[in-house]
C-alpha cells in the first residue's frame, strides 16, 4: 500500500514495484542491525536458584538485551528473565553447552538483571586457558527471539528468515521488520533508478513490543537503544539536501528514530555510538525524514504512534481500514506501506 500523506490518497502495489514509486535523487536509509540468538535457557543454582524448600535446580528463560561496558574480560549483559524472581544476585547459570557460565551481578530498572558470562572454570577477571568466542557460543546455545505474537518455537530457518538483507551488525533482539521485504534484486533496481541507499544501525530492544499502557501517551517511556549514523551516511544525507528535491525515505520505524535522534544530537559526523529513547508522537517536528517504508502495526503501540506522527492520525486510521478490507497482513511478517 502507498499513502500520500498530503492528499491522503491510497494505492495498491506489489513490493517489487517500489523502485518505480520512488524518485531519482531520493535517498533510502535502512537499518543494518542483525538479530542475536538472544533467547537462552539455563539451569540456575546458588542463592535462590533451587525450588523453595528443595534442592532441585530451576530452568529459567533469559533474554539478552545489550552488552554493558566492562573493563574485565568477562561479558556483562543486561537481560530479562522468566521467572524473574529466580535470578537474584549471586545466582549462577549453566547451559547445555558448558563453554560459558553465567552469574547474576545485580538488578536494574524494569526487572532487568545484569549477568556476567565467563568461560567455564573462570573467575571474575581471569580465564582458564582458551575460551571459545562468546559470539560463537551464543550462536550454539541461543534461540531466535521471535515476536511474542508468533506463537510457536523458533525453527532453524528463522536464523536467516528473521534477518533482513541488510543485516550486518549483531545486537538486536528483534528485526527491523519493514526491511524484511527487500531482496537483492529490489535493491539493484532501486540503484539503477538513480536512488542512493545508505545505512545506519539501531539495535532494537524488547521495548518495541511494549504497548503504550498509560492513559496519556506522553507519560510512556521507551527504553534506551544504541544507534550510530556512520560518516558515509551523514555525507549521503548532505548530498541529498544539497541536490534539492530529493526525499529521505527511511526503512522502518527504527531508521526514523535513529535519523531524528541524530538530528537532535546535532548531526555529529563521528559515527560514534549513542543511546536514544526518542518517542515520536503526533505533533512531532521531523527534521530529516520525508517518508518511510513500514509494516502495519499493533494498536496502542509506539510504532503506530510514530507512523501517525508522520502521516496524520486520521489518514493512517483511514488507510488501516482500507488495509483490513483489502486483506492486508499485519505485524512482523505482514505487508508493507510506503508513506510519502
């Protein structure tokens, strides 16, 4: 579906027609994050690790969120757990692949746990012999964290099926799903039409699934997510602006948030990592983004509110009514909308 945000006109297309819907001189900006196999299953022992009144170890599900800075050789990650109460400070975690073990260091906000992962047999700040690389170990033991509304276990095919054609930089717990529609052939056709493609990285956290539960959406807070806009993308944005008439089309809400956060950070040219908690609501002033490719989102989600901020709430709701009537598929593996 295409939505002209000025006129409110809706038209229908196949996604491979996207190059013809863009204009020479436009700039397409996509998120090149890669989804981690961030869902782990562990047995816990130590303080609070056994069932109350017994000695039987407990199984917990752990969702890694992001790696935290640490001067030590150990990997320290923030994580969520189910059941959360099983992960008290001092609890130790063991896995099917014993290459690494975990220890809960402490608690953060919103139920987040901080877990140190160390090579098996190592103590804090020291290792015993050659340790397998953490990323390789995680690839062996981790599961793809599919969205909660996909009610099935992950399958081996999800390792690539839940990645975009742009995926390069590992760090997300969810795919920037608007980009799942792109293929190498589509990208080639876009470039042949004289449309430049640039990349940024925003590592998606689980807050993307959290509904806006407050009566006043402005009271809802997004968890911080790391992002970077590399110098080559900053240069592409400058070229597009200098040409005049070229539009910046963001692929997905994550690209929109990264670009608009970067603009509010002063458009730094260093390509350094920064955190963003930018929550885009209707009334927001867009400084960079002219249009976007996006999926159809859940009600009361921050994603739908961002789309409404760009295209107008009533225009978006009208478009969604058409989408329902026409049988469009919603959510992560659903259909796409181009807003211009």
